[in-house]
C-alpha cells in the first residue's frame, strides 16, 4: 500500500506509492508533440511584425530590433492576462477584496528554430534565455507596483501551451502568489525554530539519502522531492544558500544552464511528456535573506487532476520519487 | 481592465480576465465519451461486499436502491495499523484510512443529473450514514465525499453514476487553509464568513444561480475555473452530516438543478464535486477546535472540467479565470431546466 507523506515546506500531505508498486514511465498515457503550425507561426523569424515590438533580444551581427537575426527574443504577450497601464485602485465590495489587474505579461521566444524545444537547445542557448529572464526580471522589479516576478514555461497542449514554438513567460504581479506565500510562511517558521534554511536542510537530507538525486554539478543539484505533487516531479536547486533567482551570479549562469539542459533532456528521453516548469524565488525586496532558497520546479503532465485533488488538495502520486529518480538517472544521454 | 480578486476564505488571488473574455457559450464542450458497454458495467450487478445499502421499505435483503462498497482501487485502506513516524525532515504515516464507492442507482445511468430528486435524496442519506459510521474511528481526522463524472474529471470510462468517500488520518491542505481562513474571519468579526457570504450573494444577486428553501447556489467571487459553483446551506452548521438533517430532499433538489444546468447549458461536460465539512472532532476538543462549531460552515463545491490548469496556475497557486463569474452565473440562471 502507498504511504502518506507530509512536506515540511507548506505542510501538504500526499499519498505516495511505495517503490514496489510504483508505475513505470511506460504506464502513463502521453500525448504526441508533432509541430504542424510552422507556416503560420508568429514566433518564427521573418514574422517579427506579428508580435508586439520586442522589449529585449539576443541578436547577432548588429541586426535591428524586430527583424531577423536573433536567437532569443522577449515580446509583450499579445493577449496579456494583466495590463501594464494604470493604478491598482484597491477596493472592497462587502466581504470581498479586489484591485485592477495591473501587471506585466511577457513572452520569451527561446529559439528561432520552430522545431526545437528547450531540451534540444545547447547550454549556450539556454544561457541566453537565462540572461533574458534576469534582464527582464530586474527591469520589471523596478516598478514599485509589483511585488513578485514569476517565470514559467508550458510545453505541450495538456500543459496549457497554446503555441507550439518553444517559449516561456514572465509575469510581474502586484501581490505574492499563494503557493510562494505558503512556502515563505513555512520556511520562515522553520527558520525561527531552528535558525537554519529549510531548503538547505532538505538538500542535506537528499545528499544523505542519495536515492532521489538525479544529477549534480558544483553549483546545482536536481532531484525528485520526497513529497511530490505529481509523478516524476523534479526540482533544481542551487547548492549554496541563495534567496533570489534574479541575483544569480555571472559564474552560476552556465552551471545552471547545464543543469536545466540535463534535467529536461533526461525527462524528454524518459517520458517525452508535456510539462510545466516555474522558478520559485523570493518576492521583490524580500528582507529575510536567510529564510528562502530559490529553486525550479519541473512537473511533467502525466495524469489528470482528480476531483478530490482539486477539491481538497490531497494529492496521490503513483510513482515514488526514489523510483522516478532511478528512471531519470538511468537515461543514457550520450 | 482585468481584475485581481481575492478569495475571502483562503486568501488566494485570482486574475479575472475581462477583455480577453470569451462568451459563456464558448466554453461548451461536448465530451463525446464512449462510456463502455452496459453489460461489462461492474456497478450494474455489483457483487462487491456491501458496507451499507438503502432498500425499499420493508424489503430486508432484496434489491438495493443505493449501495456503498469498498473501492476497487483504494488510495487509503484500513488494513494497516495506524502508525506515525518521522523520516528526517519529513512526517510519514503508513497507509491508513478508508475509500468507498457509493453506487447511486441500480440502473445504468451515467449522470447524477438524470436521477430523480428522490433518488439523489437517498444518495445524500447514504453519505450521512457513512459519515456517522466513519467518524467513530478516532485515528481518522477527515472524511470527504467527492464525485468524478466524465473522463476529463479523472473518472474511469464507466457510464454508471457513483461517488466516492475517502476517510483520511490527516486534514488535506486546502481543508486546513479553509478552516484557518474561516477561523481568522471569525476571530475578528465574531461572525461566520460563509453566513456573511451567502447573505451578500443573496443581496447582490449578480452571482446567484438558484435559491431554494434551505440552500443557495452561486458562482464564487474569485473562482479558479469558469463555471465553478458553490452550494451553501442557509442554516449555519459546521458539519455536513448534522447540518443536512431534515434538508436532504431540498439538497437533492438544488444539486439536481445545478447539474442539469451544466448538462443542458454546457452540453454534458465532465465535472467534479466535493463536500466540504468540518474535521472529525471526537477527542479533539483542544484549543484548535474551540470555535469550530461557530466559525466553519459546510458546503459543496462543483466544477465542470472545461479549462486546463497550466504551469502558471499549478506552480504559483495563482489562477487565471477566463470569464467573470457574474457572466457564468447569468448564463446558468438562464438555462431552461424544464426543457
């Protein structure tokens, strides 16, 4: 029988399969990823005029903005969930609170090549993408209306991607999102009690247990968390305590690109599934630098959320993280 | 201008899209589901052990009208001894609990919306009876009833109406957040948040879908998904099994009404519902539960499965709802359930 596990960050209980009864990668149904919309793709080179004017880009040979000759390009989302112009206008209606949907919503077109996903890019190309995240994040953080910068990626239709050309998204928000807020609360109370970073302690346990580690280099580690919410969930974390992704140092960029490349390539070879990833980082101007530890969460889309998971937040995961890490580790990348 | 709205209970912000909003009719998604063959249906002539059943009056052992059986694919089971242990930083409980299936009708009918009000009332009575029985186990903390209808809801392709009951030794995360949010509101206002909510919804009427003698059904102010619906009893009670006593027929009436509005208005979509109630309170009269009778209010959440949660939502707990709840409520209000 599976067991119940509680994660120490937000206190979520998850029903996790035991190692013997865990489902293998083959047991999950996966959708195909054929790319069929190249002829009308607005993210492809030569169609720069179809997107709103770019806000940043990695360009070659002195090419002009909004023309060809780029490798990575950041444009405002054509259908933004939030608007950049205006005041917040916080107000209440009876028991309810609301404010204007102010925010920035940008798209990072990760490559000019319509047929490659982030997992297929070279570490150098991923470095360019990371530079765009940092550049845009630092820029948006200057806007005093914003409290949080969220970087995320949807790959594949069942993960919510509406465009097949490889892209990620940056959203600047006037409040801290619920899950990150819960992580901050959990790690603060842990810090108050023990005087240590909860995430650093999680890494210590990962090193000791070993079985959930997938890969590591000098600066970064990837592992399957002991209490996942989804099967084959994978986290990338800096080994040294760092609260803020947007403060990433120059010498950490390439090691991070290598770790992301490896994580996505292993996942692709093992599952070839749709996935989401997002960067969890401290809010803008967060003062308690000892408390939080930024990380990337990668979640393959292998199962439909069931009624009780949606309704109660009690999740069931049918592959244990130790078994999942084993499959991901065993992938031959050569 | 899109809006950012805060859920008053668990304090989650939701983006309500307005400018890129679609019309409610755009969300209509026929399932086109092959529900499989009736003769292979494991629920039509169910031979699983009977935990509980409702039979016509007078017939002691004959054909059942509603039957509760153990789940064939349980996520929790009572077979193991209750035991907590630590694993470094983590807390672990060996599997413990119960997982049961409520077969809602002996007939091969897929959607609860197509059962009679009388039959749905029997299903509610079966829920109550199971709650009363499961709460005797003091190792359990929470019992919830849920339903998956249609493939997109996570259900298996079997066209026979059923719901499920899980009894768990822990309080699930969203339940804890709801309890904490309701308590916080009560501590400050000395009133129940949900009582204030249904009164405001009845007064504003913008999000109201249906009102009956004992219940209101409305689209929540800050929904996570389009057409999310809440059924709230007017009478304050923290506990489903106690609170619904005497109102089972009225609950069946409003539940059938809402499910029919989904079926007719949205072309038979997949959906889920969950009954939210207070945790089991035997032997747990500590400080934590001092005001629970006053501060919590049982209710039902129903969600048609029309939109996918993408990375942004899953990873941040921050949702984008593609249409304002005022529009979906109006759409559902106008559905002719007698057609």
